[in-house]
C-alpha cells in the first residue's frame, strides 16, 4: 500500500497553521514552520513541522507522514548513532535537543498509529 492509499483508506486528516518557529529547531531560520494537527481514527497528534523555503507548497499529509516515519526509524538508535547517521555533532546541545524531540515525537506517533503502524509502509 502506498502512503497515499493509506491516507485515503484510513481517512487520515490534517490541519495546520503557520508558526513563528519550530521549538525543536530554533536555529533553522530559512524555513517555513507550521503547527500541525494529524487526525487518525479518533485520535490526534499535534506537532511542529518545518520545511525549507524551496518547497513550493504548504505541508501535505503525505509529507508529514513521511517525515514522522523517517523519524520512527530512529526509535531504537543511540544518540551517538543518530549523530553519525545525520552528520550531527555529538557534542552539540542542539543536536541532543533534536534527538530527544525525535524520540518524544516517535512515541507520540506510535500511539497515534497504534496497530496500523506496521501497515504504513513508505514507498
């Protein structure tokens, strides 16, 4: 199942509003920031989402899901592995804050998706 098929078959919805910044990425100034609310079944997840100015559209459900799914792949990764894979400085407080934000968001995303998590295969 593609991500678009998943969204349609599960009636996943999203709303967003512009935000001045992303609390997890305070140093990313050349981006658009949004406060996103994902609705899935009878649950919802509120999160901040950012995308570079070069993206020619507002956030879409599939964009946000792909990002969350990518973050989910780091759920069992150590901070050192995370930094190595993403080119982050392991001595950076900012990198540690981003890592912890990914970990918290991954837990929240997993709760939102429940048993459907495994059926969300990104293709």
